[in-house]
C-alpha cells in the first residue's frame, strides 16, 4: 500500500496534465462552424489528438506524444488568431480563438507539467501496458457515470421514462461493468466492452431509422462521433497484441510487484 501511495504522490503532476488535456479536447470539440451550431470536422481531429495526449499523460507513457499534444493545443488558438487577423476561414477560426482559447490555456499548463515530469514516465515495457489499460478502464467508468447522470437529468427534465432511456441506461451500466472487469484483468471485460460498442452503434442507427419523428442525420452524427472516437481509441488500447498478452497473464511478475521504473520522489 505504501508503494502505491508513493506512486500517486509522485505522479499527480502528470495526472493533472492529463485531466487538463482531456478538458481542452472537449473545448476544441465545442468550436462551431460558420453557422455557430455544429462542430467542424477539424474540431473532431483536434479533439482526438489532444484526448490521446491526455490519455498518455495520465498513464505516464509516450512522453513525446503527450508533450507534442500539449504543444498542439497551445498552438491552435495562436494559429486561429493569425488566421482571424488576416481574414482566412473567419467563422471557424474565430470560434476556435474564442472557445478554444481556454483549451490553449489548459494545454499550456499541461505542457509545463508534462515537461517537468519526464522522469516519471514509463519506458516501453510491462508497466506501461498496465498503466495504459488501467487509465482506459477508469476513463470508461468516468464516462459511463457521466452518461448515467446525464440520463437521470434528462428523465427528470422530461418527467417521463421512455424505452430508449432503458436502452441507454443498459449501455452505460454494461460499459461500467466491462471496465471493472478490465481493471481486474479479466479478458471478458474487454470483450464485453467491444461487443457493447458494436451493439450500441447498430442500435443507434436502427433507432434513427425507426423514429416516429424525422431526425437530422447530421445531428445524429455530431452526437455519435465524439464518444465513438473515444471508444475506438479505448478499443485500440484493449485489443493490441501486447494487451492480449497482459490479459492472458503471459507477462512476467513485474506487473504484480514494485514499480522500479518510475521515480517516486516528488519533483
């Protein structure tokens, strides 16, 4: 237990940097297009890059990518300022300057924190695999809990409980259960998560086609793309060959022992 507490104490800077980068990714996602209602495709790209940097920062793996993602987040508002100044792509870049400006500030703080914690990042090896998978599992749990809270708020707002709410509730609960299995290093956890993702995508489009009221396809895609990007990233981490070895318990016992690859002394 003492070793675990030392790890947490020594890694809070990279953890904070990751949280800031993930927060920045959502801010970049909120940048509207010219009509100031729907995100631009560029927003989804910015979201994916900075989000991945946040994941690497929290898991303390791939320091170079985490640092590059934070620099990318800092540069976006600066580029937007220059383009707005000369009148290029005015609407989108103006939105990026206004909405993404806070994301740039978060990314700058994350850049500083990542830069001073390079010695705490794992080199390639068993610890890095474990750290990435644990990070992904906790992010799945957090996103699932947020989904549950959002669903409850929606039900209270509408004062009704429709069938689609039950289905959405099921997907959130299944994701959380799968994440708990992943944390416990059970192979069924990642299989359950992948299956729930496939079923959820199919159910979403099926419900869209069967809806009594006409719906805008673009609105559906905007609603679907951000969580899909995260889930694809999560599935990538879970289905890599090295992750398969981790879940099959084929790695050596270093994962169960003391972590010697990270300097636990607080910087």
